[in-house]
C-alpha cells in the first residue's frame, strides 16, 4: 500500500491552487473578476492571477458575433403579410455591462432583434421593403443599437436576407409591373405624337411663308409616287392657281 505524508498532500493542494489561480486570456478575451461575489475588475489579455475560492472569473469573448434572426411574420403598413429573415453582427464593447447588466447577452440580443425587426418593418409599406432594403437595414441597426447600448453591446450591421411573399401577392405584383410598363409605353407614344405634331406645325409655317417651297414639295411627292409604280397618279393643284382661273374676266 502507498502512504502519503502530510507534506505530499499539502504539495498536491498547493499545485491545484496554483493552477486554479492562473488564468490566461487571449487578445480578444477579457475576464470579469468577482471578489466574494462583488465586481472587482476587468482583467486581460495575458496572464492573470486570482485568489482561489475568494475570486471567481467569467471569460468574455470580444470578437464580432454573427446572429441569425429566425424568419419573422411581418405585417406591413399597407396590411401585407410577409416573412422576413435577417442577420445581425454585434460585439461586446463593455465586458462588465455584458455580464452584470444582462443574464444571457446572446439570447437577449436575439430576442430583441426579432421584436425590433417586426416593429421597424411594420412601419413601412411593401414597396419600401422591396425597393429600399438598405434604408431598412440602417433603421433596424440604429434601433437595435440604441437598446443594446446599456448591455455594453455594439451592433455594427444588420442585413435583411430574404423577404418572402405569398403566391397571390407575387401575381399581384406581376400584374402591377405589367400595367406600369403599358402606362410608360403609352406615355412615350403620346410624347412622340406631340413632338411630331410640333414639327409638322413648324413645317407648315415655313411652307406658308414660301409658296415656291410648296411647289417643290409637290414635285417631290410626284417623284415618290412614280417610284412606287402606281397605275393611277393624282396631281394636286394649288388652290391659288385655281382661284386665278375662276376669277379671270371673260
């Protein structure tokens, strides 16, 4: 049988206490030190010595955390139901607050992100959700960042990943887009008719000022008609020429 002396036991206890008193924190880590249950200091990075059984340490990671926000049912301002998913990027800037002010900062941020996403997007119409996603990302980030500041958390970015619509809404948007294209085509056609009428009006004014120009236009018209190999040609006569014959004295 093996027997251990008091000295050996004390040596083992000393080694155990020594190992439990030494903490090593990486560059992106901090340690929240509590002395008899009361906050003492924020330690790290590097080697940190604590008093075993008197002081406790909570390790905190300061790197950016990627939080997947589950798909949320959102009702837009114009009463359209959509499903929205997003991702939130945040990091701890105050390790003391992240441990003391909130029990589970990750879960708390996740729940807050879900409610904030529904609240902010619910204030916008469906067209804004589809066309102004960058603005919505900024609104959600600012609202979320303000609320998490008391927890020592900084929200650096929010990205809306996907907005899912129902089949009926997709068909309605397609019909709306088609109607918009038809409207634009009609507007363009009307603008072309307006420009053409303005040009014809200007041409008529020029021809009215120069009678010789009208004769040249007649000749050009006859040339075009002759090139088409028509069997019947109608010669237009100027009204003033006919008037001279009608009013000629007998």
